């Protein structure tokens, strides 16, 4: 490989560069995401936006949807216009600009910052993962270990960010520190957004200083200027058409059902007439549907669960009051602790391990259990603030579900997709994830804050029942999906 001599290094030198770049990018993303709904629902006289829960949850859903949807755009830009290397650099610069824009206290800069962060993340996130894969040949035994190291960097950033940004945004000590220096304590939120921008800036500096270690990795495609401009135009037209479709579907829900029905019919026809490839594509679409349901609940960690942590939880341990945003770090702690155990378990079970569709079923079941756990917690909230252990339990169950579904999904799609459709199917995975993220905001909009009269328990119960229903359907479909997979586990 051009980036490293395997005889002299455990892993290619470029892995370290990409590890720290992604770690800081995830620091910036999760540092801001942990505060987003809290900031929007905080009263304007206290430095927030003063939005309703419904409006805040929908904005959160649209934002997280855009991040994943624009990943398709970012992948196309890299493949057809400027290459992965420049896409990562430009994406990082746009992300940092977005966070610093949000550090300015106005409504217009808030929305502009969200747009910039979404666009920048769409450019950076898919392409930096592609570059990690390109460090290794297809049969390199270090490949899986390299991705495990890279995934650890993601979770280190996601763990540290809410602790630091949450402290700046919510802790009384920092607000008192601002007052002592003659600054407005209600601007503490914007100091936290600025910290997210500093994190991304450190990632950019790391990337640029060590770019030489990547060799020719991620270079721009060899195209004529005219072809490059045409591809760029096509990419913007695609994003515009996709955004227009989302907007029209939100205004006229019947369009969503028509599109879903048309896609279902097309997949069934392809499965019947497309041979082995057709059957495998049909199996992928079943997994897409499960993925949407999973993320519709899982991604509420940043919305409804975030609000429950702030408004209904006793955020005190041994007399120490901590910011409610700190719960956003718990998932990453569990991932770091449990991921090696899951890797060992799958290897230990070998051919006896559950099939991919069964792992999806288990993942859905655990995320359903997480919301079922919150039903008694919501009822206890009628009597006062509840123990932090309820949220720790929820996040543990969701992490187990995540480890059963998310890594397995990406691996399964790459194995099932026909060679000529791998890129399209990976784009479909990102789109399914983006739909799930939007639904998470749409469902969270009904979260009842300020009054507890049984509605809060119903909020969790209805969604738990919905996920358990989807789990039962998926369980019934496991034999069919395994048959459609035609020998792929």
C-alpha cells in the first residue's frame, strides 16, 4: 500500500490521521447535538430560543435527517468531482464555520449554523470512512481491526463532547465565572457552541498537518473541467429534488404513502424477476425498514430523552449537581465497554451466531424495551424528580440494540448488494437512516413537558408498543429474509 509499509507498521500511518480527524469531528457534532433541543426550548430571557417542544423536536428531526441525507450528496461529490481527500477538508471547514456561526446570538445565525454543519457533515462523514477502508486491500487481515480503532475514535469524541459543552452551557459555576468578568451568563450556550467549533478546528489542523501520511489516498478523479462542472451541477440538482420531495411529502402525507407503495411494488417485482440479485435486494429493503423504525426511537436520545433528563430527573450524584446534557455521553461509554464483548461473542459463536435479520430483530426488541422501561419512570415523575438510574438503564438497553443492528446493517448491505448497485444500496442505507432520524423528531414533538398527568407515560408506552409490533413482524419475516439472502448470513 502506498500509505505504509506493512512490514514496518501495525497499521498504515494514515489511520492515525483519520482517527484524530474523525474524533474531533464527532466531538463537534455530539457537543452541539447534546444541547440543540435544550437550547431551543429554553426561554429567551434565559438565553435560549424560546421555541415550543413541538417546533424544537421537528427542527431537530429535520436537522439530523439532513445530516444523513447529505451524506449521499457528499459521497457523489467525492467520487465525481473533488475526491474524498478534499471533501473531508472542505467539509471540516464548513462544519467549523457552522459552529462558530451558532456562537453568535441571533435566530438567523442559529439556522445558518445548522445548515452549515449539516452540509459539512454530509461532505466529511461518508468520505473519511471510505478513506479508512482504502488504507487496506480487500484481503488485508488488519482491515476489521483498523475500523474498530477508527470506531473507538468516534466514541471517544462523542463521550468527551457533551461533558465539556454541557458544562459550559448549563453549569452554574461557569455562568458565575462569566458574571464575575462582566459577561452575560445567558450567553453560556454560545460559548458551548464555540467550543464545538474549536474541536472541529483542531480536527482540521490535525488533518492538514498530517495529510502527507495519506499519500495519494482520496485523490480527485481524473476528469475534464467540463465533466467536473456537469457532475457538480447534477449533484446540486439531486439535492434540490430530494429536498423538494421531502418538503412536499411533509405537506401532503398521501405522497409519502404513494411513494412507499410504489417502492414496495418495485422491490417485489425485482425480487420475483431479478434472480439471486433481485432476492437479495428485496432482503436489503426489509432491513431498511427495520433500520427506520430503530432510529425513529434511538435518535430521541437527543430530543425527548434529553428533555426528560432536564425536566424530570434528579441530576445529582453524592451531592454533586451535573448538567443534564451529560447523559448524552453515557451511550458512548457503553459502546466502548460493550463493543469488544460483542466482537468476542460473535467470534466465539462462529457459525452458531444469529443471522443478520435475527440480529436486527434483537436490536429492535432492545430499543423497544428501553422505552417500555420509561413508562414506570414517567409515572414516578408525577411524584417528583426520578433517579438518574432510569436513564442509565434506558441508554444501556439502547446501546445493546445499537450493537446488534447498526454495525451489522452496514456489513450486511455490502455483502448483499449486487456489485453494480453497492453504491446505490449504501446510499439507500443512509437515506433510510435519515428517514428514521426525521421520524424521531416527528414522534418527539408530542413529548409533554411542564405537566405530568399521565400523558408522559402514554408517550413512552405508545412508542414501545409500536416498536414491539415491528419486532414481532420482523421475527415472522426472519425465515423469509434468510431465504431471500440466498446463502449470505
